[in-house]
C-alpha cells in the first residue's frame, strides 16, 4: 500500500491500484504455500529451504493486501463491519455444515 500511496498517482488511479491489491493476495498466498512446503522439506529437491515463520509472514502479507482492497471497496468506511459480518456468516455456515456431516 505504501508504494501505491507514494506513486503520486491521481486519486482515481490510486483507488484502482489499491483495489487491484486482490491480485497481489493470490501471489502472496501462493508464495506462503511454497514457503510452507519448503519449510517441511517437501520441495522438489527435499532439503528444508525456508522456515515456518517465513511462510507465516507471507500469509500475513496476503491478508493485509486483501484487507487493503476490502477497505477500498467500502467507500462508506464500513469495511470493519462487513468483515465482522462475513466472519459471523462463515462461522455459522461451518457450524451448520459440521452438524450436517455428523
């Protein structure tokens, strides 16, 4: 986000740059997955070449990019409420699905 803000882009261009952070989320999440694989020695050559902490940090970067994009998609400053509602929805859905599966 700091790179986009430092760019000096016009407001509408800056908004577009910040909303498109969602593409960065996928990239960061894939990197987190790859780092996790390598932290377990599951890479193509077998040796451990990353740490779990590196994978965790990469996942945090993915989440942060997603939250930045969500914030930009919520012009009425309701991103926090939208996120809280979604977490509640996900929790309730998981409870339902786990109950149905039992």
